[in-house]
């Protein structure tokens, strides 16, 4: 049993950490897009899956595994897009809650007789939705506070007291007659709503895809290692196709063909991120096999808190006023599981 719990803890660590390379300053300095990062992450995932070969039956090819691989690539692309727009902590909270909701709804629909109480299941869905909504509002307010920080920097305020900084910014807003609710429509228009809105949509899509990654497995009977090898095959097949399609429809703000200098940064960091992502999938799958979802899922869902730790202490993405709301929202997202 303890082996399964340790694997679940490993899954949580991986699920909360795969986005760390994307948030490093070198990525921003070289203008590396989520699309480019996804390519290298997919490559890292496929490469690391070679380690499964000794335990997998390579001849047992199933299209259900490929379908899971497609969902993984879609989840990767949108997750990295959400991270670039919202930051690691808020993005992880949103897609983590959405993933929990998607997997919960799928499980209830596929196994209605196993739900001990329909009312309890509905309550779990409601709690998760509340957690996602709280995370979204918290992310919006956090972005508002971060912009206040930027305005303070423009005013050349040299103070470590955040309250003093915000008071000075508020005085500036009063002098300009621009005092407003940070969640109001006017504030959203002034404070980079497109960035937040795009990130919100990307995080929700990433969560749905993540929550349904292993859903196709319900239609085929394969050992875990064999199914994961099929999943990696799906990643290898679908990644070039999906990335090319996204490159064709992108808005032209970034070049499809990155410079050599940016590839030297994107390649190792993206591959590392893909290896970590793959580690999370492998650990969570094996943990579920050993101790069941009842034990493994709640532990692995604590990856939201791991992402929050990186966000708060390493990247300092969150204002102090929003940290407690983030932690509460994370608990609401993972509690029903």
C-alpha cells in the first residue's frame, strides 16, 4: 500500500512542477511561445516513455491509447498557454479543478452504480465548481494587484512594505479619478482582460483534456505499461499534426520558426517539462493500480498545492492578499475526490 501512496505523492510533485521550466526568465527573454514549448515537451514525453519498453507489450497497439495521447498533447498546449497568461499557480488551480470535475463527471456517467450516493456526488461536483469559480475570481483580483505593483514600479517607489506601495498607487488613482472595483467591467477592460480571458479559456480546456486523458482506457483491457506506451505513441503521432495546425491558425504575433538561440533554451527546458509531465501520468496510473483511485486520487490532486508553492515562493506571482483564497480554492477543488 505504501508503495502506491508514494507513487501518488510523486504524481502530485510532478503535476505541480511540470510548468516550472515554462516560467523561468530565460523563456520570457527569448520570447518562447507555448506552441514551441509544447513541441519540445511532447518530444521529452515520448523519449522518456522508452523506459516503459521492458514492461510493455509493444505489439499490442490500440487506438484508445492514441486517443489518450491526443488528449495529452491538447492538454499540454493549452496548459502552457494558460501558464504564460495567468502564471503557474492560478493556471494550475483552474485546470486542476476543471480536471477533477471532468474526471468526476465521466466516472459517474460510466459507473453510475458505483456512486454511493447521487446526492453526495452532486454535492462534490458543486463544491468543485465553487472552487473553480473562486480560483478564477482570485486570479482576476491577483492580476489587478500585480498591475498595481507595476504602476508602483513606474512611480519608482522603493519600499518593501506592500501596503505602503498600494496606498501610493491608490492615491495616484484618486488623483486621476480612476478608482474602481477590480472585478468591474471597466476595470477588466483597462487591465488586460484579453490576457486573462485567453488564459482562463486555455486553463479550462487543459483541465477538461487532463481529466479525460485516461477515459479511453475504459474501452480496452491492457496492462498499465502497455497502455502508457500506446499513449506515448499517440503523443508522437498527434503532436506534429496538432502543432502544425495551431501554427497555421495563429495570429502572427510570433514566428512559427524560432531562432537557433531560442531553440537552445526551449529544447532542454521543454524536454525536462515533458519528462516531468510523463512522470506524473505514470506515477498516478501505477498508484491507482496499486491502491485504487479512492486513495491515489486525493493525494495526487495535491499537485495544486505544489504548484502554489512554486508560484508563491519561487516566482512570487501572487500578491499576499490572494494567497489564502488560492489555498482555500485549491482545497475546494480537491476535497470532493
